């Protein structure tokens, strides 16, 4: 809580800068050039020499003050204005702009940026090493915080994305075959939303918002990939066998019930056991069964 208060007190918030349209100042600049040219042309033989000198000085001073103050902003671009190191505001108006020449202008792009992280090795909730990579779409929403609250906001984004991936990766297991837990592999939308929330909290200090994020790579690390693949295959086989046996038992039970209800055949315990055995072999066997013709009786 104390750290949050410190951040809130030292954060710089964006505010609107006092700037002017460059087109109006361009007309003033052209007028100053015209006055300079007129004063120079009429200075040698004009009757009002003092007036010409005064016009020449004033026009020249105006030219010197106006000329360095021009700058241009493209769509989705902003300029942070500072006065001798002190933040004065941000200009987001596009086109030709003008401000006083002693004000420093730092342009910042507020367009959407796409960032794809490198593959990062992380230990999941169960301690298994996994490889993760994410893609995020981010943009600057507060130019003052992006420029003055962090040293390099682009590098800051890169570092915080890696830290957020490690945090989310260690919070959940990679997989759960019993489907009782939230997993990285099985709950992409939920985990991706939590990654975005984590990134929003981390990047807020730099005046950056995250528009979209998701995982681009998610897999077991190479040193355990083979063992985990065999484990997945074994668990898949066991699950398939379990489903097959449950279905076969239900079918056998249904067959015996229908035979008894319709009185197709009377079965004692031994005949019932034999029929159950034969039906289970037929239903659970992986190969086609071969019929055996019994020319005698069940007991001979």
C-alpha cells in the first residue's frame, strides 16, 4: 500500500499543451519576410530611413522567433512540450503546429504496437518446465507517463511482458486430464484474460494500455516433452478403455434384461456367465471376433 501511494504521488499525468495552429503562424512568417524585403529594398533611397530600419529590425526579430517554432504531427502522433526540463503539456492536434521556440518538443507515437515475446521457460504450478510465448497489442495513452515516469517505455514493455508470462505460467498447471482444474492448455480464454489484467496493472505506471493479448507458443520443455507425451498417451488409452468397458457393461446388462423379459431363453448362472464373457470379448476386443460353432452342448 505504501508503494502504491509513492507511485501515485510521483506519477506525471498528461495535460493539454498551449500550442497554436501552424498555418496562421506561417502567414505571419511570410508577412515578416515581405516586410524585410520591402525594408531592404527601400532603405537606401527612402525618405523614412529610421522607419525602414525599425521595420527591418522588427520583421527580422519576428522571423527569428516564428521560424524555429514550427513542427508537424501526423495522425495518432503526439508531442510532449517541455520548458527547460519542466513538463508543460501534450499536443495531440494533427497537421502543422507552432509553439514558442524555447519550448522543447518530443514526439510520441500513440498508434497500436504489436509485440511478440521470445520463448520463455517457466515452471508451471506442478513444477513441470514448459515453454511459453505471448503476443500483445499495446499503445500509449498517457504520453507524460510514458516519457517521464519510465526510462524507456518500449524496453519497459518487453521486460514486463516477460515478467507477466512467468507469473501466469507459474499460477496454473499445464494440463489436467481429469478436467477439474483451470489449465494453461485447456483454458486459453480465461488465462489470456488474466494475462491481460496482469499486464494492465504492470504497464499502467508507464501510461500504456493493452488492447489484446494471447499465447503464441505453449508446450512442455524439450527435456520432458517425450516423457509427458508417453504419459498423455497412457492416460488417453486408460480413459478410452474405461469408456469402452462402461459402455460394454451397459450393453451386456441391457441384452440380458431383454432376453429375460421376452423369455427368449432361460439362462442359469453358468450360461449367464458364459454369455457375459462372450459379449465382453466381442464388445471390448480390438480385433474382429471369429465365431465358433458348438456342435454339442454348453456342458460337453
